[in-house]
C-alpha cells in the first residue's frame, strides 16, 4: 500500500462515516413515517396485561395510603370537628400543602355533607357523598374523565366528619406507565363499579380488556382499549432522524470544505467574480421568494424567519442552504485566506449570514403582496356556504357511525356522569378541526349534555339560545342564514337508540388573513376556549404575517375590522383591479389595501398590509442573521466534536490552538460571553417579574371594577331577590363584555355561573374555588387573591379572585366570589418578553462578534512584532547581522537591541569562521586534488622515463615499448579527466524538477542497464513489494536515476566474486513515502565509518573519490527525502532512500536550502 493509498484510505473512512449517517437518517425517517395498520386495535399480551394490572393495583393502594397519611396529618394539625375560624384556616393550609406536595385533591366534609375545607388541583366531578365506601376506592366515571376517591372517617360515630382524597384522570391517557410496546398507540380507559356486570365476550371481541383491583380492597375494575395511533402528517418533525441528517450534512460540508481549501484556487477575474456573486444573490432571492409562496400554499401562511428563533425545520434548512450558497460564492470570489486566517473566515461567514438576512427581508414584502393579490383574486372571504355544508355532512356521517360502546367501553348507562358526552363527541368530530363556531348537544330523558364553541346553547332545552348575549360578534346581515348548517340524528349504542344528538356550525367574518396558523383549530382546546373561542375580537392574537382583513360597505365604512375606532376607506367600486393596491390610512397607520367584492350585495372585503417602520425591518434582518450565525456555530461545534478523535485533525488544530493570538481571542470572547449571559439572565428575570406584576396589577384593577359593577347591580335589586333569577350566565356574559375578560361566579366555594360555561363543561376550570384562595378571601378577609393555573399541555396563566360584598357585609361573608382568567394578558406578556429576548440575543451575538473581531485585531497587533522578530531571527540564521526593524514597544525594543547585538557578534564570528573554513576547504581541496593528481602522475612519469631510456639504450625495442607506455599514459590521463569530472559534478548538481512519474519503472530501467553478467559474476536483482505497482510520485527522473547508479556502483565495487546486489522498492508504513533500498553482500562498513560515508571525499576503497554517496545524498535532499545506511546481518551494506509522496516545488526549495 502506497502513501497516497493510505491517505485515500483515511478519506474513504470519513466518506464511510458520512454515508453511514445518511443511511441511518433515511432508515430513521422510514421507520418514523412508515404507515401503520389501522384495521384492528392492538391487543396487549399477557405479560403487558399483567404489568398494567400490577400498576393499576399500585395506583389504588397508593391512593388509600395517601388518604390515611393525609388524615393523620390533619388530626395532628387540628381537632375535628372544627370549632373556630383559625382551626378551619389551619386545615385549609394543611390540605393545600398536602395537595401541592402529592398532587391529590382533598376535601374535608362535615356530617351534613358540606365541604368545610379543601385543597389540591380540584376534581372533574362532584363528590358522590351518598355512596362513598370507607376503606375502599370509589369512582365517578364519565366519557372524558374518571375520578377516583378514598374516604377516611375523621371522627367516631356514624355520620361523622370524613376526609376524601382523590384525583381526576383523562380517559385518553392511562394514569400509570404504559408498557413499552404499546406506547405508540392511542388508549381509552374507564372504570366500572365492583358490583357491575363482568366483561362480556362481545366487548372482548372489540379489543376491550379489564384489570382487577387489589385483592381484599373494594374498588372499581379498569377497562381499557388500545386504538391504532393516528397517521402522522407528512411533515418532518422527528428529532433522531433530523440529528443524524444534520450531522451527515455537516460532516459532508466539512469534508468538501477541507478538500477545497487544500486546493484553493486563485481569485477569479473581476468580471467573473461580479457575475458569480450576482448569480448567487439572484438565486437566493428567487429561492426565498418561491419558498414563501410554496409554504403559504401548503400551510396557509407564509413563513417569517425574522419573527422568531423557532419555526419549522424547513425554515432552518432553507436559510442554511441560502447561507451555504452565499458563503461558498464569497470564498470563491475573495479567495481562501492564506495560512488558515480564521478571522477572515469568520468575517466572510458573518457577512454571508447578514446577506441572507437582507435578501430575506427584501423578498418578505413582495411575497406578501403577491400572496395577497392572488388571494384577493381567489377570495379571502370566510368559508363559503359549500364549505359549511361539507363540514356538516362530514359531522353527520361521523355521528351516525359512532357507537357509544366504544366511548364508554361497555354500556354507557353504567357510567356515573353523562354531562361530558357532548364534549367528547365534539372533540372527536370534524367540528373540532374547523375554526368555524359550533355547538353540539345530546338529549335524553334523564337530561341534556351540551358543549358550545362560540355558539350559545340553552342548557335546559338543548337548543340554540337566540336571545343570549353570548352570540359571537362580527355578524353581518343575512350572513348567518347563508353560511350556517345544522342537523339532528339518533345516537346509537350497540345498534340501539340511546339519545338524540344535535349540532350547529356557522362561519364568521374573518379579520386576519392567515388564521389557520395563528389561532386555528390546531391550537389546544383549553387555550382556544380561554382566548374566547373563535370569536376574534380586537386584542386577540396578532397574525404572524401582519396582514389583516376588513369588511366595508359600498361607501367604504368598515362593518367588521380589528379596530373599534371609527375610520373610513375609499369607496370601492366594481372597477377596482385586485392586482392593484391602494394606499389607505387605518387606526394603526398607513397600509396597502386590496379590494374584492363578496357574494353578498353591497359587501366588500379588503386585505390590509400595514407599512412597517425601518427599525422593525432592521430587527428582522438581524434576527435572520443571528439565527444563521448560531445555527452554523452549533453545526460546526458538533462536527468538531465528532471529528476530534481523528488524529490528523488534532495535529492540524493543535498548532492553531497553541497560538498566542488564538488564545487571547478566546479569552476575550469568554470575557464578553460570560458577563453578557449573566446580565441578560438577571435583566430578564427582573423584567419578567416586573411584566407579570404589571399584568397582575392591571388584572386586579379590572377585577375591582367587576366587583364594583356586580355589587352595584345586586344592591340595586329589590329586597328578597333570588340569586337563581338574577345571577346567571347571561349576566356574566354582559359583565365580560364590560370588563373585557371572561368572568366566573362562585357561590359558597362552588362555581355557580360563568360567561364561558364551556370552560367548566370541558373540565378546563375547577368546579370548586381553590382552597387556599377561598381561605384567604372568606376566612382572612383579603380583598383579592391570585393563583397560577396550568393546562394539561403545560400552558400557564394567572387567575384572579375577589369576594363580592353586599352592603355592610365583611368581604367574603356573602359567599359570592368572582374570578377572571388572564390568559390573553399572559400571552401578550409572553410575546413581549419573547420579543425582548430575541432583541437581547441579537445584540449579544453582535457584541460577541464585534469583541471577537476587535480581540483578534488586538491579538494580531500584539503578536505582529513577535512575528516580525521571528522573521528577523530567520534572517539572522540566514546570515543577516540584525532583525531589520526596531519595535516600538519598550520591552520588545530592548529585546530587539539585545538580539541585534548578538546577531552582530554572530555575524562577525561567522565571517571569521567562514573565512577560516574557506581557507581550510581550499587547503583540503588542494590536498585532495594534489593527491588525486599525484597518483596518476607517477605512472605517467615512469612510463615517460622508460620510453626515454629505451630510446637511448635500445632503439630497436622502441616500437615494442612505445605502445605499452603510451597506453599506460593515456589511461592515467583518462583517470585524471574522470577525477576532474567528479569534482565538477559534486560542485554543481542541478536543482531537482519534480514531475509525476512511475518510480518503479524508473528504478527498473536503471537495474536493467546492468544486466546479470555486466560485472563479472556479480548479479544485480530487482524486487517490488506488493502494492507499489502504482507508486506515482513527483520526482526528477534523471537525478534520481543518477543517485541510484552511484549506489549500485558502490555496491558492485564492494561485492566480490559471485556477489549479489539487490534493489528493492517498498512503501513506508509509518509515513506517506516510498523507499528504495540497495543492498550488497560485500565486507560492509564499520560502525565508526557509517557516520562518515556520506561526507565528501571519504571513501573506504582505494580506488574511489568519496563523492558517489555525497552526490546521492544531495539529490535525495533536493527531493525532500532522506538517505541512510546500515550494516546488514551476515555482512554487507544496505543504503535506503526514502522519497515522500506528492512533493511540490515547495519541498524542492526546502531540499535545496538544506
């Protein structure tokens, strides 16, 4: 395996990891989105059933134990019966403490079955005081909730005081842990009295199972049925697949970026750069524009990434793709920074993020205008009569197919409470998925169950209350008759008529354009009801896209709008072109308007797009840029953590981390981040407390006004008035309109009337006033009290309470209390705090980037003199006599002067040393030349003298001796010429000119030139290790072959008869290089001579000049390689040349300098 193959192997490993992550993401997405069977309900196994039965028994036993403990705690607190107000107050406090600690509801009941104290979150059902079993578990089962109670006698004797401890649980979620294999399925459960009929085979066939209570404990049996989970939408929203996909994309970009930066091209031509940057900007702008249009077509509202830091995954993907295009184009245009200049990389990345923010803002308003123009042409009106009729048809089909056995898990008559049946049917029907107002009632001889979502229902008759003051606002003439629907049909159970169900639905005028996203049916039911249902009033939730609707008549007078002020629009006409806009004035300021006629005569709809201030646009740009900076930073940090185990990456990063400038920049960044984070946390903590206090103060003011209005109303009535006749839901609806909040009225601790009775029907508000609130108001005489309520989905809101005083009565003595839930104010405060947090995060990010940039500049300023001093030291090492500059800093100037003095002394010493070395070299050279010339001169002299003697003494032999002597003289002259040539070659070896070539072929060519019998009996052999067939390196073929010939010549001279010279090519396992080894079986070289054989003119043979190995060493050094020699075991010498893989001109210059 060659060095290049080893590097390709490391790259292949990275690619395998990236490919594996993509495959993992695809598999996770497939598993997450795989369609599941919806034909039959999943049945629990025996083991799962046993586990659930054990958990259910534990739930009941825990309830009994908690009841006994609570009773003992109350006995330690106060003696029962309660004899004074302080004692009662102590019981309230103790029950509230126990309720908050254990999550239970506790009620202390006197012998007359009146609640004297209570605590905890509250129950969904009234207490069944007439059938409570002491020592056992009691229940109240309804369609939407089940309440379980345990009763403990608090005094001796029959009919004494009792402490009731219980909880209410929704029927769509088990009150204990579900086995792992069933958690992906929906579940429905209920309970039956222990004396009820056992589970029938017909119910078992429907998938219903039953769990028994603990042995020896009277308690209800639990019935449950698992249902196939609803099919998930096609949107991407699962975390594990997204994490795998994000890591795969991040590693891919890092891999591509590293490879590109290693071969960073030169900067393009100015014209090409301008065209490329313009093309990137155009592509990103068009993509962002079309993305908004596409999302609006799919979801109903265009995305606004500058409005928050959250949003769907698609928003992040689109923004990151836009950033990658701009950032990649910027690096191509401005060139990759030399020497890994991370500050320049950061600046380009931040500039690309700001560019995406600018382009997102530049396409924001045009996209809104295009969408509004298209929607006006298509009709922005509320649902048309055909849509209302289709909704009614789907609801009728749903109700006709409903079998109450599946909701009650058996005979519905066995349930204890039927009042929530209408809510259960409505929440499962298509009505709940629509934003239209609706109502549903179930009529039976035993009573009426009703639920209303914006339409008032008479709870006595089960019909619409036409005279109610709770009809939704915003009605228009003839609207209700054209855009409403109703139906009545029988409700069945096991094929038998069980009752009659009625429903109504109607479409209201819209005052926002993209309502399905802002406050539509997808919102939590409790939040929707607490907001006031579908009745959009001024002060409701603000649309995300800031586009609004209004209905005007032919004179331009608004009939329905978000504003209550009087304002006027230009009179519309039939000739208005919906594609054209009109600039109008609204109570909120200037806006662009699109007019479109409705299907009602004389009624026009106008879409309004308010103009935005420049500050709002700048904040939106900054928000998008900050989102991208944080997202890219998070992805880069994750990729860095994953890549840290790679040794190559650590080797590349370690020098940068050790740089003084990098460390200084990191310290400055931490100095900026830590205080800013702590400051933001402290400020927003105080700000949240302040905003909450302001909201509570405003709510208390409204509550006091409500109490005054209600008190004045009651005092104005004639003496002996009936509460039933005067205090009803209609009165509270009128009061809610007056104070602008929903109003609840409590009598003796229990709810009596409400402006939104559906809140209590849906179990969203406790039927009983919280115990700690009641004790503060009724017993301690506080004027107001507050409590934070939490919905099932975790939405928190504040609710304020106050007593209603009548005449000279002490506050709370009348037994009347009113409350106001402040969800709308809480949402407004939450939006305000969220906006402030976004702004703080934007400012903090900008400050951190600024400080990092300034810190990097300062660090460069600190380290620049040091770097110049390092360059000066390199020049001194090259022969200069000074640094070449004078630092301005005092300490560095002193150091520089010391270095200059040292350099001057070194230069002087070097000059003397060079002069001495030169003289010594000349002397050595003269000695060597004299020695080398003297050796052939002796045979020349002897041959000449012999010729002269023969010529004088024996002329007849001259011809015989002449040829022999002149041949000897010519041979010695040839030796002189060869010696002179070797000296000349060593003194002027040319610079290497590497080029990609096949090293194995070059070595084989040299070896083939010697043949097997060219030098007597010495054999020259060639070997190539496996995997070197494609050993393509950058080298100078001529010079490398010259060095190889020198090594082979030395080996041949050292080899005796029948010797062998082996030339072997093999890869180096420890580095990216290839080795060529020339070995012989000659006498070898002693250990003391091994260190000198590469010195010029050193030779262990009598006939050598000592220049062959030095010439080879200089050639190898020209290629950035190394040459070593070692004695072989058994005799002989092995000379090893190592040439690095993929050399460039830079390595050649390094070798030349060496």
